[in-house]
C-alpha cells in the first residue's frame, strides 16, 4: 500500500501545479483506518479523463488515482474559481 500512497500523493499535486492555478494546497489526513488526500487549486477547469491509446506516455494520472483510491471526485470551491479533489 505504501507504493500506492506515494503514487497518489505525487500525482494529485503534480496535476494541480501543472494544470491548475495557484495557490495550490495539499492536505493529508490519517485516522480511523483511512488516509485522505486532498488537493485544492484555483484554476477554473475541472480535471478531465482522457481517452488514450495503449502507447500513450502521458495523461493516465487520474485513471491511476481512480484505480488506487476507494473514492475520488472533485468539489468546486464555494467562491469560484477553483476546486478540491
């Protein structure tokens, strides 16, 4: 499970920094048998899952996170623009 945590905690902030807008906030909680990872950025665009060919080198990050996480999603910030995922 450690490898999964390292992958998710690297992938989400990288996406926010690359595709979102500052400020970017990374939060990590551990308790009651679960680990929660949240990333907030202030960009207006929502994350997109890409329909990729087998040979694609980039663009698989959100699919990987979805496969490893028990739950995932995006919530718009109350004062747009921005979102937390």
